[in-house]
């Protein structure tokens, strides 16, 4: 048994009855939607046409929202419905980052994630979903796709259908008959301020506080991205199962089949930046905590750093302090911070948020044991060696797990980059060395050129990593648009001045000319930590500016 939906665009009249029936059935608050009707207009007055596309959860067979959820709040039912349990949800918003279709929202009343659940409570008593029941045109068809006697199975075998973003590999179970590529491919139309109810594009209700007014209007921003229309058209044509010849000139919002203008005229509110400064800050503090152990450990392995009580105390102190700040930021970012412990008590092991949560907890425990042994004067011996080896392995996981978490967030194309692991590992090494140099200025730790050198090497590797990241061919139009937002768009100034200049080039020069001056080296360390924060902020924010619907 496998439930699915067909949206028959030949019949939809854009009446929004499905939207309101769903709102009523599930008491969905103002400003958020489980289903909505996106509207796109084609042509020039008076020769125009308005196209409607019902948007909602696709009840994917390979649902990334289920995989990333750390507490099994999202789950598959045996009948294929992807349902959720609001009593489990911790409000981490990772499902919203993972869903390529923007199907989830945070309920402003419960502060937990919600979405279309196929009206599972109605299905269980033999009824159809509320939207199917209310549709005056029978444009929404539900049912068991594996039963050949159902209408949905027969339509699927008879009609040509398409789905949204098939390239994501999620295997959506919502099919469109006569699906229009300009409605189904988000980047094919601008999100502007100039359409019906469009004041909602800056957020209402819960999202008003999260949705920033951009320095540029969305229309200017999209213009500034100046993405390559050729790539876009290829995507559109591929999604339509067609091919086309284009000359490479930007053809934004022109239907190449008909030559008509196309514009988005009605949509759901923009959800804004879901992961903001807290996530960028916690990635940085986590890097300091892991690096505080890893850098001296690498130094000891290479024979460049001597094991000492003072160094052990420093490692334990800095590692623990920044781990606690990391935990605090993680909890602060939750919409249900009161439930943070669910990650440990109700773990869903496929989620990298769960794996990361456990790695952080274990790392904290190992640092505490290390502190205890140092207190009792144990510095060497087999026990200490084993403990240090195990702690180093855990510190590596703490340093890089976020790269895997971002990769699970399939909604953000830019985060799918394999370079992210290298970047997180490098940031950790840079952060650990920086923390040492900063402490060095207080006189608590001895000057050691190893930390100076490893920070310099870290900066060079970091710059090379960014060069690869921003010059390699990102496979999707959204990935390319993010790169352009960083290099030639909204984030350009911050990228060149804060991330590259302040965070890498200036400290690299300071290290080179420091000549053993511990104050200059400490200042370089402070700038590097700021640079890591600014880089992560850009890397985390920029992809969230790309519309998913
Ligand atoms: Fe629904 Fe999105 Fe999850 Fe797919 S990934 S099941 S569309 S919420």
C-alpha cells in the first residue's frame, strides 16, 4: 500500500478551497500553510494566462526530512504517508533545511514543525483528505497507488505526469498532470514585492521576527545574482523531458517554447533565515573546543609540543568552556529548547544532529576524565595514551560532523559540497592554534612556534579550500546562484572584507611579521576566530536566500 496525490492542472481553478479546508481541518495558524496554490502568469496583456500549482508535502519515498530529524518526530507510516509527532519535535528546523520542497513550517503556537500529513486521521477512518473532499473540480486525487483499481493508479498508468525536483532523488509521491515547469522550478521566476498579497513575502506571524528586510529588494537581489539563463533553461527543459538549443544569453523569465513573459504572482510567505548567527557561532565555538585538544595532540605526536600539566589544564579548560558555549548556542537555536534532552533520550541514529549531540557529550565526558587524571598527577602511561587517542578521535567527529549534517540538508544545494568536511577540519585546527596564541599573550602558556606555524598552514589550506569551493562547478543552478551571491551579490562585501581580508590575509601577514611578539600573534588569533565566524555566517546564510518553491 502506498498513498500518493495527483494534482490535475487541467482542472484546477485556483480557488484556494484546498488551502482553507486544510487550515480548518488542522487549525493551521495565520501566516503558515500545509498546502497553498502558487500562481504564475504567462504572456502580455491582453494575451495572458494564469497557471495554478498546488504545493505541499510530496510524501517522498526517500524523505530527507525523516532522515535528518534527530528525534523521530517525522516518520514513515506503513501506508507510505510521511507523518509527524509534534510532541517529539524539538524545533531544530533541520527538516525545513532538508526538504527540497519547503513543505514544512514551525507552528507559531506549538513552536514545533508541521506539514501536510495526508489527513492521516481521516484516512484511518476511511475518509479522504480534507483538500480532496472540498475541491470543486476534482483536481486533487488521492489513494493507494499500488492498488490497480484506484483512480490514482489508473491515472498514473494512463497520463503523463511530472514531479518537482526529480534530480533530488527523494522519489516524490505527488504527481502533476500538465505540470508547468515555470511553476514547478522555483528559480525560473523571481520572488518580488509586486504581487498579490506579496507583503507576506517578508513574513507574518512567527516568521516576521525571523525574516529580515533585505538591504536590496528581492527583485534587485535576484537581478544582481545575474545567474546563467542558459543553465536555467536546460534545467527547465530537462524537467519537461525536452531539450532546447540556447545561445547562452540570459533568458530569465521568458518561456522559450512560446516566447511569453512569465512571472510569479501569488505565493506563500517567505520563511526567511532559519539558521542564523547562533548556528554560525556554534560552529566556531565547536571548532575552538575540538581544536584545543587536536592541535596540542598533533604537536605531541610530531614531537613539537611537550606534554605538561599546564597544557593539560589548558586543553581541558578551553575545551570544556567552548563546549559549554556550543551547547548553550545549540539549545538557544531550538524553537523548543525545553526539549533539547530528547536528542539524547529519543535518538534517531541516521541524523547527524543526533550523532553530533552524542559526540559532543562523549567529548565533554572524556575531557572531564582527562581533567580528573591531571588533578591526580597522571600524565603518562598506557591509560593516558589510550584516553588521548580516544579523545582525539572524538574531537575529530566533533569538528566535522556539522559538514555531514549540512549535507543531509538536501534543500540547500550549496551545502552538498564535499569540500565542507575539509573546511570544518581546517577551521578546527585554526581555531585551536588561535586559542593557544591568545592564551599565550597572558603568559599562562609558553611561546611555541609550532602553533604559529600550524595556524599559518591552516590559513593557507583554508584559502585554498574556499578557492576550490567557489570556483568548482556546482552541479545545480541553485548552487551556482549561491556562489554568485557570495562573489557578486549580497554577500560580496562581507566575504572579501570580513571573511578573506580580516579573517585570513591580515592574520597571515601578522603571523609572518610577528617576530615572536606574543601580543601580535594573539591579535592574529582573535582575527582568525572572527574570520571563521564570518565565513560560516555567509556559508550558512547565503544558500537559505534561494527560494525552494
Ligand atoms: Fe514532505 Fe519535504 Fe519530507 Fe518530502 S522531504 S516527505 S516533501 S516534508
